C-alpha cells in the first residue's frame, strides 16, 4: 500500500483541544466538526487545505490530552490516512489504529519533513520518500495485530466479521 | 381633572404640574439599567454614533452582568469584559454575577415615585414599589445615557380591582397569568396596568413584584401598584435606614381609566400559559398530566425567597422525578444567602434539584438549562415564546412556583391542590 | 520475578501465567464509564459492530457531566441518546446530573481496588489513587468492550515515584503532581505507568491520592497507581464494601526508572498555560494579578478541597477585582458542603457557587475566561484556548493557592502565613 500527498507539519505536545476544540464536539456531524480542525493554531479554514493522501507530521506527544476520538475522526474526515510523529499520546495512538489511520512513530522522520513537502510512503516496504528533498528513510512497521485492525478500515469493520478480539 | 399614579410620576419627573394620556413628556430618570444582553451594542453605539459622548450622571447608571453568568463561551466572556472596562472607566455601578438585574434594582436602588428605565422589557418590575419602570431599546438608552433624560408618551391606564383571598395553593403568578388572559398579549400596549384593591394590599411585596414584572407580557408600558407601609418596611429590611427621599403617589379619586377589570381571588384557580404565547393562558387543569422533561424555578418573575420557600416546602423529604430535571436559580446572591441560611438550598440538593448560581438562566435560554427538541419545560420564568429556552421544537408552559415544584416531583404537570 | 502494581492487576484479569512490561494482553474488564459527550457514539458504534446485548449491564456507567446544565439543544440530543442506550440495555449505573464522572466512580464505589476500569475520558486514570488500573480509551474501543467485556492492553513499563516526608501546611498533593509533571514533561511517561510508593504514601488521604493520579495523564502516563492500603480499605468500608483487596507491588518488581520526592521540601507549584508541564515554583509568579479563579473539577472538586478553601476564606472577602467560581464535584459533595457550612462560608466570601458538573473545566460552560484575562484554577489542563480566549492566561494550582490568591487578587503562596 502506498500513500502520497503533501505534508502538514506541527510541533511538540499538540493536544486534542487544538485538533478539535471542545465547543465543536456537540456539532451533529463529523463533516461539520472537521471544518474546525486545528483551528486554534491554523485559523478557520485549514481543513480546506487538506486533500486525500496528505500526511500530518508532528513532534513529541502528538494528540496528548483528552480521549476525544473526534480528534482522529476529523483527521480521517479530511482524507488523511497516515500520521508521523516522534511520539504519540497513547490514547491518540489507539484511536488512530481503531479508525484505520496508519501510525509511524519515529524520532527522526518528522525532522526530514517540511510543511508542504511532497511525500510518498510505501507501507509494505516501510519506507518514507520525501519527493521534494529526495531523502528517504525506513520506519518500524506496526505489529501484525494492529495492522490487521488498520486494514479492516476501522475497529467497527473489524468486529463486523467477528464477535471477539 | 385627577391623575393616576403613573401620570403623577411622569408629570413630576417631567417638571410639569399636569400631564394627560397621549402627551409626550421628557422626563429625568432616577435609574438607567443595562445588562449584558445588550450593553455591548449600546457601548459601541455610544462610542461611534454619539458626537462628544458623555455620561450625563454616572451615579444613576446601573450595569448588570446577569444573562450569561458565568460566561459559556469566549464571545460572551469578551462582551462582559467590555462592560467591566467601560464601567470602570466611567465610574459606573456594576453588578457582576450578583443576580438578575430587576431583582438587584429592587434590592438596592428603586424607591417609590421614581423613574427606572432599562434596556430590558421586564423593567416594569419597578411598579411594585409605586415607581415607573419601563423597557427601552438600545438607541433610546444611548441617548438617555448622554442626556440624562428620555421622552415618553404618557400612557392611558387600565385598572385591575382585585378582591377576595387566594386559596392556599394559588399564587400571585396565577393572578397575573389570569390578567394577561383577560387582556391578551397586546391588550395593554402603550398602556399602564394599575393593580389595586384590598386583596393587593394583603399581598406581600414579593407577590406584588411578580405582578408588575409580568405586566409587559400584556404589552403594558408599565405596571403599577400604590406603595404603602409594607413596601417601605420591605425596602428598609434590605437596605437599612434611613432611606433617601421618596414620594408615594396615589391615584386621584377622579383619575381617568381607559378600562376597569375586577377579579375576585376567591374564584381564582391555578393558571398556566400554554406554548407559545403568554396570553395562551388556561386553567391548570387543562394541562394536568403533561409529561415534563425540565422544571425551572427562578428568574426575575419568581426567584425570590418567598418563591423558594414555597418550592422547599413542597420538596422537603421528596425526590425529583427520575425522568425530570429540576433547576433552581435564586434571583440574587442576597436571595441565595437567605436560602442558605434557611436551609432551603440543602432541601433542594437533597431532593435532587440542580441549584444554579443566581442569573437569568433557563429563562434566558442561552447559557444553562437549555431544553432539547420535543422537550417540555415547565417554568416560573417570564416567557414561553417558541424556542426561548432552547430548541424551536420544544414547548414551554409557565406557571407558579408551587405548581412547578409539585410537578417536578410527579414528573408531569400537576395541580398543587391535589398534591397535598 | 516480582511484579509492579500494573502487572499484578493486569495478570489477575488475563488468562496468562505470567506477564511482563511490553506484553500485549487481552484482559477481562471490571467496569467501564462513558460520559455524555461520547455515550451516544458508543451506542451507535456498538450496534454498528453487530452487538446486541452489553456484556454486563451492571458494570457500565453512563454519566452526564460535561454538558450539565445544558447550554444548547444539541447537548440535550446527546443526553437523550445516552439515556436511550441506558434504557435499551438496562444499564444500572446511570447518572443524568449527579456530578463529575470521575468523582462519582469513586463516590459510588463503581471503581474498586485491584480492578481494571476503562473510561471514555483521559482522566479515567484518577481511580489509580484507589489502586485501580484505570485508563482512558476512545468511544470505538468502548463499544468493543461493551460487546465483549475485554480489551487488549500493552503492559506498561512503570516509573516508580518514591515519596518521603509529609506535606507541610499550605502544601497539597496537587503541588506534588504538578512538580512531577514539570520534571517528567508532557511526554515523559508516554505508554508507561506511574507507581507511587514510599513511606509518605501512608500520610496521604484517598482524596489527595486521587488528585495525584488524576493528572498522571498530563505527563502522558497510561495509569498512575497508588497501592491499596488501610486508608483505601477504610474508605470502601464506609461505602459498605468490606472485602476490597489490599494490593501493593512486590519488593523486587522491575521499574524502568525511579524518581524520589521529599514532600517535606515541597513548595507550592503553578503550571502556566498553554502547557501543563510548564511548572514553576510559585515564587516565580507570586504577585501577578488575577482576574478570575476556579475551584472544582475531577482534580480538585472534592469535599476535602472545598474544606481547604473554606478554612482560608472564613470570615474574609475575596479581592474586588476577582471573580471566584466554585463548582462542587457532585451533588453529594454539594450536600455535604452545605451541611458543614462550607458553601455558606464560600458564598459569603464572594464566591459564585455553580451547579455540580465539569463546569469550567469542560471549556464549554461555567465561566469561560475572556481574552487577556488571567485565571488561577484547580483543574488539570490549561491548553491553548481550552478554558477561554486564545490570549487568556491560565495558571493551574492547588485549592490552597487559589484560596490565598482570591483574597489578595494576586498569585499568592498559601504556605506563607498572611
């Protein structure tokens, strides 16, 4: 599986209140919510800049804060299927897996990506290629168990075909 | 020719010997009140539209933050901050989270014979002290801030003669609902409702406040009740002695009234305003059995200590019905304290009610206690317009605190006479 | 080989003979909690997954707290869906407006020592203060647990926090956890558990422990565990539970790191927005003027916290430039505080007492801070824009620091007698 798109880059300790502020959690649909993604940092229309295949990268402790799964689902609603960070909050990590987002945790890869770089990620080959800069790097794949959930699409689809873990 | 109380107050405030209905008179107000629902609009207008803006008499201005307390979003928080800064800059009295504006005026400012203007329709409340109180829009308020005066058309007066005695389970709220039913929502437009008769003399001051508070809901410019010893004692009880100078105006025997209604309290039964207009008033029995999702006791209409005592009397040792939310908001910090001292708040919490900080709350419908689609609210508040308390697809019934409390226990609209 | 608290609890609920940090294990869950923001999603996903009946209707809690009292009709729609799930599945632990979820879970005895509890809220780790392995998950996983009663968990490595000494007057367990977060930083314990041990533990009340565990997530920890000892047992026996487990780590348990703190030397700490881990000694900010203060939340909304504030504020008035909002953590706490005269004292001092619930800490009601204003607060988060305008400034501190500060109108050290 390959994913290619633009890079959107964030710093350390990006919390879920930044990804989707609490006041929007009561909006009736994910699409309405997703319009406000990263609003405190990037202003009101950031979601319009995201296209399917784009990649979000961040520094340490990405997604820290609350358990709100909408933070992850707003990201998927914008077409993003892959996130790369130096480290993740465990809750956010689990929520990514359960919503079919491929997660790359690497201390070095975020440093080789800049805002708006064009990237291509080959998940089977465990390789990130920065097309803009020409640099490539290898990453540690997800365990088979987690990848199975990601490949199901999300945990809901995973459970549609089975009644237990 | 004789004059009514209202005509006397207006002629006095206008520096005239005599005024007649229909006459335009420019009056000096004693108090100008503005709250957080609209003050930011007025401040912007005052700054941008008025040439050489000034505050004519800062000592007469009362700002109140009461509608969205505590603030529920950044916008209201910022708006309130604007008020705080303006009040500080101009040395104005500011009540910040102290309670509902009309209640605070009655506790701390209004005196018999005075003129109170407010950027809020329920400023008619002042009439319970024999004062003229009326609501105005932002432009009027801005001009009045600048000039220290305001023009009014002297209203015709409709008189209500009240006799008899309330049954134990009937309250002043039922009476004013009955009066609104008589008049319809526009029946008293531009007019004064003067409420008189032996029965009104028997009413407590707080019962009278409930009456004049809702005069606006019949469209009245103001509601008024002649002040008496009870009023003076009540005010002294709150503010201590001595009181500043005040005047008790009385209607002349030959004063002219547009209309006179008589109501005998012996015959009055609990009333309810059905959705979605105030004048859709029917006997409570027509609503009995309606399932209620939320009950609210509070507001400038019924958030005073006597109202809370009535509610606590009903709720003592009982539990709010499991499918009903009961929200109670004392009308001011003073009322809250008294309710604490009397153990009423404890009674409410034990019964499972949610006790809210003093503010407009559910009656304002935008900060706390909002109701959802298809829900029914039974409220002691002032208005039942469509969507006023939340979803446009909800229903609001207005009633007395006694009816509200008994219905919170049963989970459906219940006749208080049958509850005991 | 010896086991940490986390390993012991996880092993007791896994079909395994031994486990060690790093293993992924499927465990039987003792109970779950979902609050009003997410219960509707759990319901929707639960049925979408094809489940019909929850695994155990007596072990599921549905609690309205973030949206109480409701401020938009949409809030009520969420409450209705939560209620529907409760009715469909005959869920027993339903609280439509009794207080903050994490406070109720302990108050009602829904989380007990030695159990595994999952909640749709990051501060579920609070129950670690009572020796419960508790952590937050998303609503999709919650739906899966409701269907299966199981969850996979990675056995965390554990950072041991060794505590000695006693808290001095004016110093709170809140200062301790702030200090720890300042040292570990926001990502210092990601995927790991914190375990509190040492002689000072016996000197900490259950409420003090819960405050510490509550904020374990702020340094990224999966759980923050205290041993369940006599103090814990005494609390549960008051609730009528005679047979709760006493549980502690083995002396030869393996830790990835050990940190030492002497409570006697601890000073009041404050955390400056927008990062919880930006923690300083109060001396760095003492004297800074404040506009607002908040006492409440699952971190510090318990009766013990209100008592501390009332003791400092008794007979005094708050500074006239300060708005002080007090939100009791639950209806029972409100009731107790009324019976003890605490609400009277706080109200008399000038505090605004609001209805029990998450209040301001949820960031959607209860006293949102205007742009440019500064607040001192007892809650657990001060992220950018979470509690107010983007230019508002939020300092997290202990209840004692807050009470001392509302009197002076400035950030004030409560341990320096006035």
